[in-house]
């Protein structure tokens, strides 16, 4: 009479654990890269949301609406400490979005980690006029840079449309400077 046994032996369990460990060591670096790329895309989308909100509010109100850097004291990271959408002609020398008596429509928090959001033109404020265009009639560019990752350049055209560009963009003027 033989008795049938069910279950795993210790050797089978150890082999299964080793196979799972090898699979995880191969997959984890790929996931880390994916998470970093997703962070870049999320930050780019927030900047595009801010500029699109300012542009649409300027059109709706028929007056100036600005995207203002909260603290532009660092010339290589003007918008990194945070920025806001501000109704009115924001003063680039103000220390906060609440200065000047205008209405703050939305506040965007500081970027986390080794991230910079730099105005290529060294402007602390991007103003949109009542027709939705950039008020001072020059293109605006913001470089979003992550340490160890490809950056993005957010180009805001004269008519106020924001668009993100990669380092391999065909137009060399629209490639990020990071």
C-alpha cells in the first residue's frame, strides 16, 4: 500500500523563489525608468495646463492673465519653486502670487526632487493678452529638466499655444537645454 502525498518539496520551493527573484531583478530597473518618464510627462502636463488655463481665462475675460513664478530668485530654476495663474498684469518682482491685489486662479506647487523648470528667456512671468496671445509678442520657452533623464522644452507660441518638445526634436531651437 502506497500513500500519495501532496505539496511541494523544499527544493521545488527554493527553485521557484530563485526564478521569481531573477525575474524581479530584470524587471525592476525597467519599472524605475518608466516611473521617471511618467514623472516628466506629469510635470509637462501641469505646465501645459497652467498656460492653457491662463490663455483661456485671458480670452474669456478679455484682459491680461499671467503665469507667475512664485520665487524666481534662482535664474536657472525660476518656476521650480512653484507658480500660479494670476488675473491681471502680474509684477515679476513680487514675492508671492497674492501680492498686487489680483485674483489667483490656481496655485501650482513646487517641483519635487532633482527637477528644474527654467525660463529660457529668464522671465518670471508669462502674460497672455485678451486675445489669448503672448502679451509681449515673443515666444516663451520653459525647460523642464530631471537629473539623469531627458528633459522637455515647453514652447509657447505667439498665439499662446503651448507644446512640449523632446531632445530629438527636428527644430534645434525647440530642444531642451538640459
